[in-house]
C-alpha cells in the first residue's frame, strides 16, 4: 500500500494525497505511473486519468462534481477546474441488508446516568435558565455572574487574575509583556456536587420578526426544558412578547404531559423592581438546585444513549478518518439498541440516494425527500443553493465541492438503516439512526440535535472549532494528529492514527464508544464542557447552510 495516497472507493477516478506531494513526482497506482502536474497538498485530490470538460468526478463512489475544463492526468482538482454536481435521487424501494458490527465486548456494558421519570437517562444534570424573549438576556447575564463563580462553575478566574496583574503592572510602571497567565491551581469547590452545571439559553428571539419564528422558538425551548440532561428550569419572561409563557408551557405539556421537574417562572412586568425579580429568581433557583442535587448517577444500559453526530471546520481528511470512525461507533450503538442522530441536510447533498435506499419504509424515505427538496428550493429562491455550503476553510483544505464535503460528512451516520426522519425540534423516539433536519451551520445543527434528544454529541473537526452545547456534552474529535497537538485544549480524541495506518476505522470506532461511555458516566469531562462552551443558536427556518 502506498502510504502517501488513498483511493477512498474502487469506483473513484481521483486519489487523495495523505502527505504533501511535489510536482513531477511519479505516483505508482494500480499498474500505472501518474506524473503529478503540480504540487498536491495533503488532503487534496488529483486525477487518475485525463478528464474533458463535462466529465464526471467520482469520489466515495458517487458523483461529486464535473470538470469545467480539460484536466490532465495527475492534475490537482481546484475550484477553477471542478464544479459541484450530484446525481438525482428518488425512492427505489431497495431492500437493505445491513450486517451489524460485532458488539459482544459492549453487550453488558453500562454507564452511570441520571434516570428521569419518563424512562430516559441523562448523561448530565444541569439547571437551565430560559428567557422567553431577548429582552431578558441582560437579567440572565446578571444572574449568571452572580451564580457561576460563587457555586463553583466558573472557568474565567485565571483571566480575571491576569487582568488584575496587568493593572498592577501598569500602576507600577512595569512592562505588560512580563505579566504571566497563571492557572487556577486547585479546582473550584462545587456547592452542589451532583449538579453538573448551570446553563443559560440567551437568544435574540421571542418577539419581533414573524410569529412563526416565535412559535418555533417555543418548541425549541420546550424541548430543552424537557431534555434528559436537564434537572430543573427557571424561565424569565418580560410579559408582552410574542412568545408568551403560557405558549411555552403548553408546548412543554405537549412534549411531556407528565413533566415533573422543578420549574419556576418569573415575569418582569409583574415584578416590583429589577432587584426584586433577580433576587427572587436566584433564591428560588437555589432551592431548586438543592432539590436536584439529591439525584445520583445510577447504572443504565447503553441503549439509553442518544448520540448526535456532527462535523465542523471540516478538512480533506474528515471523510477519511474521523467521520468513518464516528460512523463505526454509530453502528455499534445502533446494534446495541441506542439512538444516533445525523443532521446537517445541506451537507447530505450527493449522499441522498444512499440514505433513501437505507430507509426502513417508503414513508420515511418520502419525508426525507420532501424536507431536502423544500430546503434546497428555499435556498435557490434566495439566490443560493446547497452547492454554496463549503466555507473558504473547507475549500482551502481540500473540500472543493459540496458533494465532496457531503459524501464525507454522511459517513458519520455509519451504514445502519434509517429508522426515522425528524423535522426541526421533533423528538427522537425510535432506536436506530434518525435524520434530523437542520442547517449545516455548526451551532444551529448542534442546537437542533440537542432539541431532538441527543445526550452526547460527537463533533469531528479538521481545522479546529470550540463549538459546544449548553445541555449536551460535546466531544471533539480531530481528523489529524497535527490539529490534535496544536489545539489540545479543545480536542478530546485524535483520529489521526487512521491516516498514518496505525489504527483501523473499527479500532478507532470502538475507542470512541469507550470514551462516550466514560463521558456519559461523568468519569471524563469533554473539553467543550470544561470551557463552558455553551453555544445556542435557534434556526428561524430561513436560508442557512
């Protein structure tokens, strides 16, 4: 095997450079010698045979683009000579014969989670503050500043100390360059050891815009209040906004008629003052924290896990290392009776037929087709399209077309049957792989996955991104070892050994599931959780890729 190149699928007419290759280098491949026409950076693709304008480019075994000019053998594929193209898709009533991976080593494994009265099991126990409208964001920020550090959840003390040291240096006439950042030293004491965090869903909605936006926000906030990782909730309302508290509570009742978590509501326009509102909210929430702190982690079987899979800051290795490894982990969990959520519909462009063929019935396939077509049509009405999804960083690191990016992104979902298709905020109820309609945007997608019930998120990245979620621990996986070393403060798992041939996709997939079990039990805390990286962006159902 040539360790410097890879053909991902036997049908592909391009090769991937696993290391930097130089112009004029002769690549031996499948009995032929390919002279490189230019330098080929690692992660990028070059042609096996000459292409004419209009010829298809195949990668991952599917159409990912068409040549725009004549492209000689051994030429680098770029945005100038390759444009996005994907095959049409349709329901074909294909019989799926899936062979599940061997899960004997995980069969009787458990994790330590928080058992909820509806039968679901959380991987964490959070108290959640929810504003019904952006007008309450300031009050939430005051409450956050009052609670986080005092109760032992702060992560900014070292930076506050650094700022104090800068002030002292300035006042003493010393050079600021000599001021060093010191770590916190001993970890903060948590007043409530069985409460994993206090989280705040600041947003810019709830009023203004169109009523449909507020309606969707109500469904989203209700889903978060009902999340198995949430132990209790405080709601702050102004009073006059579009999203009324009663509407939010009705949405919550629809989701869970037997909701029994502590939940407190405070309305500013009914309060005597800002001070009275905030002190009442803090005191009552403190009592709620005392209540949920009585809950203990208990063993749960792995079928109680619901894992969302996501990629962001993707590179040319994403679809070769991290995503397939996560896909293998996904198949393991499905075989164990758990749930897996694959979202990012703009990043399934070109992979649709495979997902349709894997659908368990026609209704599931038709729902996926309908959501994909309506989403794509909306993008085209705005003068855009899925083909415009790849970011400059994606392109710079080898993801030249949306179909190349999507075919690799879909690998996160493994190979198991598609048991359900969920529109935005719809809850996952069926064991197995479900598709969730969200944008490809990192935070909008993770926000949507948590709303559908993900209790952990596996997030792969080739370029590095700190993305996390307020209620769903987000595990970050690097596609390459260089990134894992360079950004070790945000990366939890390095899948680079797949690229170097030190580990197989299956080995890495099993390691990922092992990490998930430990994270679900609170034995390890993912970096995004350690950093309080609580990203939350509601999708307004407009065009967002």
